[in-house]
C-alpha cells in the first residue's frame, strides 16, 4: 500500500475515532451511571463500549469495504476469525473501561491497520482530553490537541539514569514491575491508563512501558504503530519485534521503549 492510500485510510480512522469519542463522552457525562455488565473473561463492558464499536465498524466498513474489521465488542458477539487476514483493521472502541468507570479520563479509542502482521497505521484518541495520537508510517507520528493542527512528535533516547517508566494502575504485576525497576538506575515511575502510555513515550514524555500480563492485540496495535512511527519500539520480553494476527489475537508480555 502506498503513502497516499495510507493517508486516506488514516483520515478515515481519525474521523471514526473522533465520532466514537463523542458517543463515549455522551455516556461518560450523563447524569445516570453507565450500565455495566461483564463478559466471559470477566472484563467490564458498558453501552459506551458498544456504541463506539458500532460507530467505528460501520464507518470503516463503509469507507474501506475490502478491509476486514476485527473489533472488540463485535468479536464478542460474532466471534474471531480462525486466521488473520493479510490486511485488517484492529479496533478497541474503548480501551480502559475500568478507567472510564473510575471517571479519571484515562481511556482511549484505538484503531490500527495491520498488514503482513505489522501495524502500519494507528490512531489513539483520548476523548476526555480532546487529544489524538496518530501515524501512518515512519516519521509521521503526530499529536493533536483539540481543534489545533496535528504536530509532529518523536520519542527521545532512553536515558541511562532517571528513565520515566509508565505502567498501569489496573493490570500491573507489582512483583514483576519491582524486579524490572530494580534493573534500572534511579527510574521515575508514572501511572497512566490505557494506550495513553504509548503516546507518552512517542511524544518524548516517558521512556519505558513494561507489560508483564496478557493483553489483546486491539489493546496494543494502534499504540505500537504510533510509537514506532515516532522512532520507538515494541518487542517481546525475549527481544523480537511484536507481531500481530497471533492465535486468538492474544498478546503475551511486551516492552515498549523510546529510542
């Protein structure tokens, strides 16, 4: 796929993420509490997740009918494909549902395009902050705040001393995190929800994001696309680059880092 095609698809994904973000905030800001149910894996889901999922899937299918869409809530209803297509969208319509329910604003809309097991395009939209990280290839990572034009961002070199380590408040393995921090020289820790952590590293505001527990591919693909476009990387704990289209579209642990 050439660059003009990627740019066109990036704008489609950006528009879909923003429209989904509006729907999410309508639920978030409503006077009544969002209805919550639990899926088979015991993770929470709300009507905000489902509304955002429906909006994004409809927009992506209408704009690019030849590209299959694998989205979290649609997959919950319809099931996952037995094997990954050569090219497909990966969508988490509301990454950080627990943060959404805690009303701390740290939740995102994640849309990625995967080709040949690599995320080549990504949009991470933070509705509560009116902020969007996006990319469509090396050197294209941007951050947009409100209605201002997107501005280029780049990951910074990881410092030998005082690296900023971002981690989750909802899913972290504290023992393994402590062991990891002990290998660093005077690290600074910062808690952040959802895929915002990838954006912070891509923008040069953090350096490392270790994840020791499992995730789904739609949790990470958009953030990885943005971070890699900003010059960073996401690898398995053993070192190889993180790939997509794995059985069940499940991830094991990973390490995200700046330059």
